């Protein structure tokens, strides 16, 4: 079984120092991704209306690329909106922002990602209430995605970024317990390296809910620039029948091109059928 590769492209000025292979220029990012052999791009837009659906379709066709996923984190970076804010007006703005990106992503048969926009348990709010707000948001947004024949991706983040769900199994159990439909897990290897006792064991445990993988090393650089045991992870993904993308959400170090080339070098090394 072979996997598909994706390179991340950020179009958000506030994410200039963030873990994205390419920054600022969608046309150039797509051209470079295609030149280096990626199957798809994962796009991180400032909002749903900054990229023309028609123009992106032309661009993707020209470079023989797909859209692997669309990130929603700009809602947090630019506006500080989250699904678990104590302020109902902010929760509503967060939901509307994500709804628009779900619709945009669905035009390319791609999922939208909820990572930083999940928020956290705030100091003056009890955990039960925060989980209720998160469940309400994910349920509504999951239903919207389902109606458009796509999934929504929920990403457990490490303890330094949220205090909601850090471990994939806990997040998976939450989705089941709350009966949240059309929402799958995004397992990011960088976060998992911090939080999981065993990445392979965790991937096996959440196999049925796994929808996307962020392909990043222990230091958030390209695979091979850290010390992650990639071989065991790839073997596990193949074992559980994962057929989705390995998407490079990595720092553009030492340069964007070098990070992209190293990602493809690692991808080709491990992406061989048994």
C-alpha cells in the first residue's frame, strides 16, 4: 500500500514563522510542490474568500495536484476566535468562519481542519462546560461537512497549545461518547511525539477514526531532520490500511525548498509497498 504526499502552503501573514513548507504565494507554492513530486497541497488561507475556487481549480489542473485539506487556524491567529470561548458571540464567529472554509474545502472534495480553533479550557470555566461547547461546535460543523460529502478533521494538540485533548485516544473516545458524526482525527506526529507513549500503538487504537496525518519530525522539521522512528510508524499505517495523505506540516528550515526536498526524500524512502 502506498500513501499520498502533500505540502503545506500558508497564505496567512501572521503564520509567517509557523510550520508550513511554503508561505505567502499560492501559485509559487503549487508550482514548487508539483516540481518536487508532491501529490497535493494542504492550504492554510486567511479566510474562505481570499482564494478563488475557479482560479485554484485552474492552478491544480495545471500542476496535476489535489487539495489534501484546508486549515482553519487563521480564525485563531487573526481574530482569536475559538469554539470554546466563554463569549457566545466569539463561538458563533468561530463557527461561521469554519463553516465557510468547510464549503471552500468541499469544492475540492477535501476536509477542513480544526486545530487551534478548538481553543482551551479557560481559567474561569470548568472542563465539562468547555467540552460541551466543543461538542456542540463539532457536531454542527461535522453535519455541515457530511452534507457536502466530506469529513471534518479534529486535531489533538500538545499540552503547550491546548488543555482540551492532547492524546488521540482521548479525542477519539470523546467523539464516540458525544456521538459526533462526520468528524475524523488528524494525527500529527509532532504532537504525538510529545503526548503519546507509543505512536504505533495509538495509531492502531484510533485506526477506524484516522482521517489525516501530519508528517513531521520530533523538532517540527522535515522527516529525517529529527529523531522520530518513522519506519515503525509507516509500518503501522500500512498495517491498519491507512490510505490517506502524509502531509508535511513542517518548519521551512533551513529553507522551504530544502524542507520540501527532505520531506520527499523521506516519503520516497518509506513509501514502498511490501
